[in-house]
C-alpha cells in the first residue's frame, strides 16, 4: 500500500473496498435481554466442550462454551431477544441452527444425520434442505477464480446462465419454504429472506470480484443488476439475516463509490455531491473520515438515507467492527454516538461489555514490560535503530494503523515469535502515523500485546528511512526488512509473518552465517 498525501487519503477513504468492513463485524448477545430459550442435545461426545456461536451480526459472537455430561447430553438455558442464526461446533464440525425465543430445541447428532425436536425443530430441519447451499453454482473459486466458467463469459451467457438460473433456484426454494405447513409465518419470513439475500450477496460478490478480476467489460452492468436484484433490506431483515446486513452495507459502498468517481474527475462537483450525500460540508466529512475512518463513513451515509432501525443496526455493526479491529478510539467514539442517538437501544449493554473488554486488554498491554514504545524518540536513520541492537538480527515491520493489510498480517506475529524464542532476533516496528494518531498507535500496540520495539514517524519524517532502503519512489505498506547482527541491511523484501516457513528459513540463514 503506497503512502498518500492528504488529497489521496481523502479519495482513498471513499473508494476503498467498503465491503470488507462488514466481513469482520460481530455483536455480543450476553447482555441483550430476551426471552428464555433452552437448547439441549446429544451426540457431540462425553465430557466435551461444545461451542455455541451466535450470528447477531455478520461475524459470530459471542462464543458460549457448553460442557456435555458423561452420557454425552447437554442442556443450556439462554436468553435471546429475537430469532437468530447460530452454529454449534465440536471437534471442528458445525451444525447451523435457527434459534427463536421460547421455541426450545433439541439437537441429536448421529454419525450421518442430525435429528431435531422441540418447538424449533421445523425451521432447523428446513435449514438442512438442499435449497440452502453453501457454495452456489456461479461462486468461487477464490485464488483460482480464473477457473470460474463465467469469469470471461458474454453478457448474454451471464444473464441466462447465472442471473436467470439463480432466480429460478430462489423461486423454487421460496416455494418449498412456503409450502411447509409446520413452519410459522415468522420462521417462513426469516428463511425466505436468508435464502434470497444469500443469493443476492453471492451474485454481488461474483460481479464485484470475479468479473472485475477478469476485466469483464460487462462487470459494471451486472454489478448494478445484482445490487438491485432485491429491495434494500429493512430493519427486520438486517437484524435476523447476515446476507441482508452485507447487502445493506453494499448499498452504502456503492453510493459512496459513485460519488468518489465524480470527485476524481471533477473536484468541485464531487465535493458538492459528497456534501449532499452525507448532509455535511466536504471538509467536515473529510475530517471525520480521517479521524474515524470507514466505520463512521458507512454509518453516516445510513444516517442520511435509511430508516431508524437500519441506522441503529449499521451503527452497532460499525462499533463491533472497530472493536474487532481493536481500535479503541473509534469504538468509543461510535459508542458515544449510539448512547446519544439511541439511548434506549437494546444493544447498549452489549457494546458496554465490548468496551469493558477492550479496556481490560488495554490495561494488560500497558503493564507489559516487553512492549517498548519510544513515543518521544524519533528514528533519524536505520543506523540509529541497528545501533541499539548490536549483535542481534532485526526484523523490521514498516506499517501504519490506517493500513488494513498491515493489521491483518500482524495477527500472525505471535506464531513467528515463538519460532525464535530465546534466539538473537529483535522484532521492531516502525509505524507511519501522523502526530494526531499517536494515541491510536499506542492503544493498538497495547490492546494487541505486540511485544517488541515500537517507533512512529510521520509521513514526512519517514522519507529518510525509505531513501536508505532504496525504496523512496516505491513505498509499500506493509514492508518487512531484515538486518544481520552487524547491522547490515540484508533483505529489503523479507517474508511476511503470514509466511512463517519462508521467514523462518530467511532468518535461520542469517543466524547460521
């Protein structure tokens, strides 16, 4: 990721893939008051821990442990406010559930089947029906997307073989759900919404990713078709259905992206459109974006364009997302907004629990003596760094709190450190963050207990470091660099922490020289 000036950052904040924001969102259920519900079962093993993960939002949270008895049975009394999808997992194998207040459910896991009983059995049997496919015929194949038969297909082929076939499959599934006399009207509505919005989400991702990667000339046309395939999900639908929540965020993302395209080509017109879009001056929204990032931008758009239940859900999702990213500053700021605008929200106790948790982790990190933050010491050269760690191999990570890939890859660092525990290897971190981001930088380090040597430079100050690395014209974040024990720069493109095998080989080679 290249370093950006202020103007570039502004455009970037509006145009980056906002869909990614909602992939990592979650809510807590423990503090939400609801109606009693009993989940019981058998067949998951004797005296084992079974995990129950709720999908109150787009990512599972919380994880509730359930211990089975000697005879393999279990029983858990829960409080849930409304119908919610969940997964019960044991030994890496999961069973998807739809749980509803007052509709007790028993789950019996046999070797080759799942048997449901209780008032909530009918909807859970339906979830096992083939209409709820995990992998749709047009989706995939991830890194092997070129193998997708529709990636380079013509407009007519995609229309007939993807969109029309998808509609036929959805219509068939809706008919099966509707015809089931054992399902309540509420359960039918939830299952139908889940089915419809899951297909829409998969169509959208097919167009947004696979057709884009293939540079298919019809990508924009079909992306619009996918976005408008169903109505914008309402407050009830986004509360119960993950795909609906994803699609609501996609509507935000699409509108913001369109405004940003205008900003690229016509600054005056673009600034006016963005101001109208958010109901704020362009400078105000820019400052908010720089301070609170994508989470604020998505919620602020919803504030101007969606109804109250939709706004509230998106705001809580953004708080959860920020909490998931361990961004104390944004989590607290958005929680203050939730309390101010929705003081009676049933989510307030849940978000308070999130903040209590993150503040506790922050305190633990602040007391960790293996975290060395040099907040008043500025690196003026690479020699200043290597001089402090003579006779040590230095693995330097150039990153920033604003850099999504940097943060994602950093999750793999503890595993790498274990590989070199007790050896002459120092892990150093040089963040490119402006002075007004210092507290965010410190908080992130402490919340995540990132042990090592930590330095921060502004974009202007770090240019000398890039020059010494010979990368002053091509600055990519993150970048990983290795120095040998003499302080000599030996690798300006070292392996990432998520490549532990390659990195281990590179460091061991230096250790053995």
